[in-house]
């Protein structure tokens, strides 16, 4: 029996935030006044959460306080099999669902995540990302970071998919560069659940995702730790990444695909600029390869001019044009007479 085909990009990415079910849409409309009130209150509380996270040093106390305050914001972080967490492993690997996955995992364990394709800035720092000089030397910089002897050691949390999915159907292809940093990684799985609306939308900004997170009653992030995975003898980074991808997909009950962030970009492009419908495409072509109406008009006018040379050609063309290219009975009679 052949395995089922891998899901396409239309199943990995949600393009609509609101539910399609009429009952859920009605429930969302009834909840909207409460949601807007929660949004306003949580925005002010979120400012306090940011200030507290900046004031307290990284440690157990800070994670406990911020995790409790985030629960009030509606961001609930849970973890399973925390006993499998190996603090000697310096590279953590996770699937990617929302723009705040690294913040949630950081509530459970100390970790750092580099922001790809973005220069260092205040926004990068305020979102909890590790500032890097550039992607050209990213791998070498991360290798030096992992080789440092700082205590306590801070592991790297990396998302090999490089783009977020809806977290329901499958995983994007894992990039190989996170698996070239060290020979052992610890995978973890991330499930995100949210009532009434989609967890994430493919073309939404992180600000939009944050506002929706504060609007809904709650968003539950479920983290499950897996055992560390070691590179096998003679195994390249591509094979290593594929093996970890299949392991994470199996634990999530999903399928590992060969889709890349480029496929997501192409899918979003098609969503913004849908192709013409078949009816429109057919109507844009002439029904027959015959001459155009202007050519027919000129031909008929020339024939009439040959029969009636005393009538100006402009008068003939004007009369035929007013008749929409059809010879009037008067012209037909004259042609038959001559």
C-alpha cells in the first residue's frame, strides 16, 4: 500500500483568520466586545511584563514571574516530559508555529534564538531574539557561541523550518545549517491551540499576531521534550536534518514534507494574485480566427465603393458603422442592381 501523498502548501498555511463555520463565526461576534476589552487591558499589562522581564536577571525567578504574568495575558505555556531535558545539549530543535515560539520556550528553559534575515535593532532585542551581525557568518558565530565556556551555558533554540506553519498538517523541510553546529541536538515538539480563530495566518505580521493573541481568551502552547539525537558516523548535515525532521513529524502525528520557505512565498503570491477564471480566460480570446470587425467594415466599404464610385468612401464607412457592420437593405439593393 502506497503512503499518502505529502500535504501541499494550501494545507500547511492558513490564509484566513476568521472561521468558516457559521456557529463559530456567530460565537466570535458575540465574544468581540469582551475581546476588545481584554485587548486594551492586556496591552497595558503587556508593557509591565516587558519591563519586568528587562529588570529581572535571567533565572528561575524571572521565568516563574513572567510565565505567570503571561498566563494573565492569555499565553499559557505547558510542557511534557521535562525530565528528558538534557542541559548539556547546546542546540535545541523545534517546529515553528507562531512568531512567539521562542518566547514561550524561554519561559520554560533559558535559551537564545537568532533572528534570521534581519539586522540588529531595538525591535530584534525587544522581541527576545539574539542579535547577530549577519547571516553570512551565522553558522560560525553560533559555533563560537556554543563553544564558549560561559556558566550557566545558554543553549540555542533553532527553527530549521525557518517559516511558521499552521501546526496541523506537516512540517517544512528542515534546513541543514542548524545541524552543522554540533553533533548532538535535542528536539522538542510544539503544539498551539486557540479558540475561535486560526493560530497563525501566512501573510500576517508579528504585530497582528500579537494583537490577536491578546484578543482571544487564551492560547495554549504545549511543549514536549524528546530525547537528544546524535549524529551517526559518516552522516552529513542533510541526512541528519532529515532524520530529525521525520522524528519530530512522527511525534506530532504529521508528515515531513520537502516544501521550503520559497514554496510558502510562492503560495502567498498566488493567494494575493489569483489566476483568471477559465470563463474569463476563454472570453478574452475571439471565438473564431476570422477577421476583426474593423477589417470586415473596410472590406465591405471597398466593395460598395467599387460599385458606387460616386459615393464618398467616408460616407459609406460611416453608414456601415452606424449599422454595426451590416449592409442595409438600401446598400444590398444597390449592389444587386449593379
